[in-house]
């Protein structure tokens, strides 16, 4: 038999393994290339370099509907100590925020159970590729995760047991709101909890502070609203539908084609179970002494995440139900699932039932953890390929092919405090060019392009949207890290590189039965390169040797 100390360290190791493994995953896949809204970080750095007096303004400057103080602060500090901005460093530092979230959830867990092994489902879910979009993207790693973390820290100090130091919750309230707009939900939730605890003095101070702070927070603030109009009955239904879908959107990982019904089902299950426990509480006198209504730390934490989901549903649920299950919100949905587990665990007193609940959630969390690593492997690789390609395209052509389709690209001076890494050397590009120029065209290879007219997805794009498909390729072409090189016959020294994705790739089928047939590729890109005729070649590197295959000599790029 193992001694009690050995059992403790073994359980601790089990709890820590997901944290260590996902940390290695983040380090491996972090790329030092700006992505989408990361431009906001460079704006802050540029403002400060232009005039150091702009520091406060640069930190609190509104970005979309948010004041992203911590994202900007991290970027400025990295730029200061590193000499220039490094997005890979920021992504890795952002992983510390996820560890902070794990700590905040552990504080909640400690009020529920003293059995460390029961925390295992939490680390399995939180530290997994379920949240890869948030934590492989510089700016978001300091937004949603910190908004949740600071909110839970704030509620921690609002517990009755922390009454002597309750005022420490106020800095965390401010921090939550400055991480992401969704953090504002901590204000009504925290105030209501104080009132339910009959803490009149603290409620009054918290309320007065909140009113004054919100007045300052919203000075010069502008909201972005959907232009669509709805009737009151439609609005209520759409918000409710979006809220329920958001609540259960952790199941998105199970199927991309049945997201809506799966999310509604899981969200409905969470909410019904919560309501059943609430009804039970109304029928007993347990916990009602000296309070208006008994609400535990774990329950108010769960309600805080639900309030956050309701805020997001009001802002996004009316325009597009699918957006409620977007990958960028998965850190919220994972936290909701985790807090649901802890809430149910806190309401079960029978040890056998607790053990059964732990077993069910552990097996579910372990399955989702493994499933997410397998499912999102290709998506992460393809995303990184696009970033690496754009690190070549911008220095050579002053635009990103895989980004900024709805607006103009910035000019080179905008990136004066950041250096694009070199993933493709000049010699590699030259070899690809020379190889393809000396090859005869194989007429069996097929490449075709078309303009996508889908206004629901691409109607706001500034550029025509090209769909490129490549198939009938010979055997021996790898399925990953293959790029399309478009060379203008008059300017062969600076071709355009396009990252390719496996066409109609079924990740589960490939996992169970790898496809032995030659791959086919596709790419959907904004048509930013000039119209004209190009030589098209597939390019890759095999055992450190650049290789290419000519697939078209007169590939036409033209707008409709």
C-alpha cells in the first residue's frame, strides 16, 4: 500500500500533468506574427514611441467594445524589455493567465471539497486545446481569461468569511472590467451577492463605488451595434436562445455540423439541473440564517459566468446564433462547465454519489481533452502556416494574404517596432522558383479558381474572395506544410506565397484510417495580388531540401 504522502504526490502529479502538457503545446505552437486584432497592440506601442506622455491614453484606449488594459500593458512591457514587440513571447506569457484562472477555480474548489483528486476534471478541461484559439492569439490571452479570473478573485473576497478584508474585491472588479467588457458583469453580480448576505454597509459602499466607476469607465465610450432590427418578442427569444447555446457550447468540440442543437441541449441540461437544485433550496431551511437567500461562493461564481454569457448573448446572439459557440468564447464555456461540476459536487453530500459524479466528469473531461488534441491538430498547423506565409508576404509585398480582408493593410512604418521573422529564406524561395521554372507542365494536375459570392460570409470584404482548388496530384506530395507559389513571369524574384489546407479534410477519418491517396488542397483568400497571369507551383521542404512542382504556367488572377 502507498503511504498517504505518496498518494498525495501521485494525485498532485495527475492534476498537474494537463497543465504541463498544454504549456508545452503553447510553447511549441506560439508564432511571432501578428494576427488580426493584434494590430491594437502595435497601435499602443507606436503611440508611446511617438510621445511617452501617451502612456495612459494608450493603455485605456477603446478597442472595439473593450478597454483592453492588460493586453496593451503586456505588449508595451514586452516591447520595452525586448526592444521590440514579440508576439510569441506574449502568447507564452499569456499562458500564465490561464494558470491564474486555474488558481481562481482552485479557490472555488477548496470551498467545495478537500479531496485534491476531485480537481482533476478542472485541469483536464481548462488546460486543453478546447481554449487554443484564445491562448494561441496574443491579444485574447490577456482578455477573456483575465476577465473571468479577476471576477472570481473579486467574489472570493466578497465571501462572508472574508468580511474583514472585503474591500480587496474592488481592485479586482476594476481589473476585470479593464481586461474585457464582459468583466462588467461582476458589478451587478457582486452587488446582488452582498445584498443577499444582508451586508448593508458593504452593499452601499460597493454600489456607490460602482456608480462612480461606471461613470468614468464609459466616458467617451462608443458601442458597436448590429444594424438589424427586431421586434421585442424576437429580441427576447434570440437573446434567450443565444444564452442557452452559449452556456452549453463546450460540446462544440464534438461536432462542427451539429453545433446548434448540441449546444442548446447541453446548455439546457446545465440550466435545468441548476434550477432543480435552486427549487430544492427553496423548500428547505438550510443555510437561510442571517441571509436573504443562501448563495455559496461556487454558486455565485457559476452565476457570474452565466451573467457573462447573457451579456454576450445581448451583444451577439441577435445577429448570428453560430457566433455564440465561436472558438474565441471557449474559455467561457469551459469555465461554465467546470463551475457546473463544482456546483453539483457541492450540493451532493453522499460520498458514493460524489465519487460517481467525479468518475463521470473525469472520464468526460479526459475524453474531451484527448479529442481536442486530435481534432484541432490540423487547424492549429494550418493557422500557423498562414501566419508564417504572411511573415513573408508583408515584407515583400506590403500586404497580408491571409489577414485584413475587410480593410486595408497597414504600411511598413506601422510595424517599425516589430521585426517579421524569416520562415522562408531567400535561398529557399530562389530554389523553388528555379525548380518550377525548369519543369515541364503535367497536364493531369488541376488548379482552378472561382470568385465566392456568398454575401453572408464575405459580403463586407473589401476584396473579391478567391476559392482555389488543387487536385489530381502525383503521389509523394506531403499533406502538411505545402504552399502555393504564384510567380509573375516578369518578377520571378518575389513570388506570392499562399498557405494551403487539405481539401475536404476529415480529421476523424484521417485519425482512424490515414488516407493513402495523394492529397488535394484548397485555399480561400482575398484577391489582393494584382490581376494577371502567374506561374503556379506547389512548394514544400523534404528533409531540409526545398522541392516544388509546377502545376500551371498561365494561372489567371482576376476580379469578377
